[in-house]
C-alpha cells in the first residue's frame, strides 16, 4: 500500500509526502509500480518541477521505460510541461525514444500544439522526421491538427525536413491538411514545396481530398 500511495502522491505533486517516504525508504526511488512506472514518470506527467528536480538529485533513472515503453520525457512533452522537459533534456534524456506505437516526445508536442516544447526538442537535436508505427511524422501531426505555428517552426528546418514524406497509407502532410480542411497549413506547405500531385495508396492526391475553395487556393499558390 505504501508504494501505491507514493506513486499517487508523485502524480499529484505532493512533494512533502514523496520526500518523507523516500527518506524512510530510499529504495522506492527507482521501484516500479504495476505499469512499470517509477516516481519520475508520475512526477513528470503531474508537472511538479520541484519534485522532478528532487528525484533527479537523488539519483533517479532518467529514461526508465514503462509497460508501453514511455519515458518521463515523453510524458512531460505530451502533458505540456516545458520546464520539466528542459530539465530532463539537461539530465541527458533520450530525445528520440519511442513508445510501443512509435510515438516520440516531438510527435506528441507537435500534435498537441506545445510550441515551446517543440522548440526545446528541436534545438537539442530531436529527429524532425521521426515516424511512428503508421509512418506518421511530427509535420503530419501538426498539419492535420491545425497547429500552424508548429508547422512554421518545422519548415524553418527545411534542409532536414522531409516535407513529402508519406505514411503507411501513402498520405503526406499536405494530404492530411487538405482532408481536415486546414487551409493555412495546406497553403504554407504548398508554398514550401509540398507536392500537390503526390498520390496515396488510394491514388488520391491532396487536391482530391480538399474542398473546391481550398483546391483553387492551392493551385494559385503553386503558380506563385
């Protein structure tokens, strides 16, 4: 029962409760719960910077994997905790660790619109083209979700970015932006070299997936 309590306390950010139990039983620092998570997992997703700092100072493992191969950095990135992401990176967290489904910290941040976290990850060398098990990349996630500022950020790395990368279904970021009627994102992609004639596995181009209005805009953008 004590272990369950300390994991719950870490998730809630109850610094005093966690610190007290660790003082009484230091072996709990890297002990795993039923989901193979340690305290750092729960503190990172919970968002308590003071507690995360304390755990790391005590010698917590930085990149433990839970039963879905998720690390504290992935959890903090998904939850939008910028300072914790920064601290974990400083402590040497693996930027491109992927979950069992292939999801990385950058993919989650791009998908959820956490702009400062995307900046931090990219500045420290995260793989901009990292793909999940279905072939989806951060650009595809940001474009399909309508996260325009993140699409712009990724396009600042054009020399490294695979703008026409296709996922398992043959869809590019432009396909996905068109399908979701993300007009600003689709226009930006075309202006930066996204291929309007690229076909997916159903032999559909991005133009086949978008509204007539967006199709006109994209054709005009391609000419300019």
